[in-house]
C-alpha cells in the first residue's frame, strides 16, 4: 500500500497500538519493535507496558519507511538521516529566533534617516573637494 493512502486512512488524532500500526503500514510488528530498539521510534507506553504510537510517531514512521522502501537506506543510514533532520530543524528554530530578535531589538532603535535600516551606524566623514578641472590641467602641464 502506498504511504499517501495510509496517511489518508488515519484521520483522527489519537494513539494506536502496535498491531494497528503494523496493519496500516503493512509491516510486521517485529519491524516496529526493531525500529524502537534501534532508537528510530519511541512510542509511549501504557501502565500495562503496551506501546502507543501517536500521530507524530506515525509521521516519523512514514519517513523511515520511505527511506527504507523507496531509497533503499539501511537502518544505520536512516538513523543518521533522522539525526540530521532533527539538527536542521533545531538550527532553523535558532535562526528564526535570531531573526525575531533582530527584528524586535535591533531594527526598533531610532537611527538617522540616511542610515535607516542599516545594522551598522554610518559615520559622516567630511570630504574635501578635489581641485577643479582647470587647476588639475595646469598641474599636468607643470609635470611635463
């Protein structure tokens, strides 16, 4: 069964037991247990120690199955890819926090009109005018 069809099957929010998840994704329950042992999935547990898979767990499982079935990635490769995805998500979150900080703290400061929007203040340095064209031509004539 295709993953898109499986995703369409699960419409309600909630928790799913291992047999239901295995049937939904057409995999053996031992495969789910293996993914848990390898640290790829971390379902919650009831007081009776029954595994409960949340919608987030199922989304992660879909990524795992896509990597394994469609791309032929082995379990070690899947673990590395999932770790990289988590790091990238964390870096994106940190970058968004930084952009928000800059937007609220740095850009809200009052700056002169000429430098509006600049992150670094602009210093005005007095510029001395160059010699006029006639005086520069006379300088050239003297050098000859």
